């Protein structure tokens, strides 16, 4: 299932419950999913976005 692969990619690249924004963009591109959908998965997994490219999250 594609969803399981995306979740595994997130977990592999996250550290201590955090993942950089740029890495999120890479995962979304790699799996061809909208960034919003990836954001929903991050919320579900309780993983915080850091180093936001827009400067919104720290």
C-alpha cells in the first residue's frame, strides 16, 4: 500500500518526532502526493515540521 510506504519514509527521515520542511517537500514529490496530504499524515503521526521554508514553524 502506497500510504504505508509514505509513512515509512516519513518515519525514516524524522528525528525525535520532527522533520524538516524541505524533507517533507522531497517526500511529497517522491511519492507524487499533495503537500497538504503529507501534512495530514504528519499530524496523524504527531510529527512536527521544523525549519519551515516560509518561516512559520520553528
